[in-house]
C-alpha cells in the first residue's frame, strides 16, 4: 500500500469518495492528510488582493477543520493557487506524498469516473501516483477482491502490473490484466472479409502473452481500446494504468485513448504517472524506500 496519501477535497461529495478510496489504499501505518486549494495567489505584488486571500484561507481552514472532525484525519493542508491541479501538485511534492487521491465530478453517473476540469488538471503532470474515486464511491465501496491492469507489452504496463501485484498481496485480492487488440485503419482494406478471423487470432495471442506472466488472470478483446478497457473495468475493484515516459495521464497508453479511459472507467482508477514510476524504479536505500518496493 501507499505510505503518505494526500486527499484533495472540496465542498462537494467527491471529497468523501476520495477519502473512502484513500482509506483502502493507505498502508496500515501510513499517513492520511486532507488538502484543499483555495482561490487567490499568495504573491500580492502580482495582482492578488490580500484581503481576498485572507478570507479564502480562513474559509479553507474552516472547511478543513470540519472535514477533520468528521473523518478523524487530523493532518490538514491548504494552499492558495489559481489552479486546483497546480496547488495539489505543490502540496503533494512539498510534503512527500506518494499518492494523491481525488474524486470525480459530482455530475457523473454512479460507479463511473468522470473527469472534470479540476480532476483533469490534478492528473496532468502530477509528482506522484494519482487515484480517482468514482462518483458515489463512499456509499458503495467494497473491499478489493480483483485488481486489474490495462496491459500492453511495455515497461509502463509491467510496472503497473508490479504495483497491482503488491496491492493485491496486501488485501488478498486476485490480479487480472486486459489487453485491447486494435488494428490501424489502413489495415482494414488489406484484410477485407478476413478481419473477424485475424482479430480472433490476435486476441488469442494477446491472452496467451498475459497468461505467460504467471499468477494473472488473462483477458483480451478486439475493439476500441478505451471502450473495451472500460467494459473490463466494470468487473474490477481497482484499475491500474501506467504512463509513458514523455507524459502523464495524457500518454497513459496511447494518447486520446487515455483521456477517454479516464472519463469512462467504471471503478476506481490508479494512475501511475512517470514520476511514480521513477520513484519505484530508483534504487532504494534502507532509510528511503518506496512503500510498494517492499510490499508494505
């Protein structure tokens, strides 16, 4: 599990969803903290109004105090920023968080991760792993019994699988992995009527590749990657995805697929940003080990 988990909250129910998911992802001796980003910019010389800034901070501290009393989470942090995402990133980095947990927009359908502007900004460029709780998760959460991985034969997917295995070992869940098989548009002309047969062959090969990993329930299907992975996520308690080296969530697997997946996943989503992967792959020392490296 994760050792230092920061929870982004707001005035809406998404904060409660994020808190519930954070409790499931934090290690037994880990630290939970509540974070709130209020309006205003701390440098008055750049156009911010000091009185407005003070009022916003007072409102933030009142909200955090109420949330702490309700949840029992005593560590609270707030910051002023013109962007919720930027503020959360600054707090996470300054306090050494290894996971940032946020809720989806309150306008989403029950059980779906629906990414609004604040959530999207929090995902982009995050300095640590990010988890997104679906709308209504606080009222309908269940223990993790199956953790799934959106898999491709890549370093990012292999890292995601390692993390999924560590999480599953902690909560006695099974691990599954899913690969979506899709052909580039230009290939359709060449295959013609043979597409169903060819796609079935590629799906069988993908399933066999995953099965060879060992200890993983293998799934694969032919079709649009985001749509197929979203369907797969409906049977999971947590979906783990990795990101490419040259970008955070905007490059989870391949470009626009990642953005769509973030919008339509039907279970909690754990995004292993490039910063999270770098932390996991760095050589640990006795005094500075990433929590998942030791299966904590």
